[in-house]
C-alpha cells in the first residue's frame, strides 16, 4: 500500500478510535443515569450504543489489517 494511502487509513482509524471512545462515554452515561433512576436492567440506549461501538471496533480491526 502506498505511504499516502497508509497515512490516510491511519487517519481514519484514529478518527474511528475517537468516535468509539465518545460512544463508550455515552453508554456509560446511560448506565449511570439508569442506575440513578433505580433500573435493574441495562437500558436499551446503552445496548444500542454498545452495538454501535462494537461495529466501529470491528471496522478498526479490518482497517489495521490492510496490507
């Protein structure tokens, strides 16, 4: 892979990692909020955010394995 394309992929990976962290923070906020409200189950919002985060983590894995 050409160096410029490699740098471009690295930039995308860095942005995805940042987005993943933001989603993790939002999921944690949803859990904390649910706990404060007395919920005993994971809130649906947190589940959806976790699903989105896992998808982004998979994308990061795919991109970092590119030759």
